[in-house]
């Protein structure tokens, strides 16, 4: 054997750093309770088991943003970009020239929050 065949290549996925889940707890629920847990888990983007684990170990689950909240943040970010561009123009040409546009953007931002 030559030196190249003696050394094994380290290819593929690296091993996981976390401990394996080897212990289990049996939890019995009514159909209604299980459905409630399923709904709550789906709302935060977890499996029912993952949700139960987080609730057991941490006493709560950090909820992810809802699609509505993500949409609002995206729209607000776009309006912030518009305001930054208007601020730059106002610094260059004077506020009186872009004042009306600033007011329009502010109305759009107010409308975003009023729709909620």
C-alpha cells in the first residue's frame, strides 16, 4: 500500500456535536389536549415532540414570527429604505424640496400599523 491509500479521506458530513436523545418519557393526553399541543407546536414551527421537550426543559417556547409579522417587517424595512433615500436628498437639496415625499412615506408607515 502506498501512502495515499493508508490515509482515509475525511469526506461527508461531520459528526454532530450534540448529545443523542436516548431517554424518553411517556406522556398520555386526551385527544383534545393532543390536538391543542399539535396546534401550538405548528404555530411555532416545531414538532409535537420538540414542542413538549422545549416546554419541559425551558418552561416555554420562543415563538417564531408569523407570516403576517414577517410581511410587516419586510414592508417596514422597505419604507425605512425610502426614508433614508429621502433624508439623503433632503440633505443635498433641502427639506422643502422633499418634504411632501417624506409625508407620503410617513402615511404609508402609519397605514402599515393601522391595518393590524
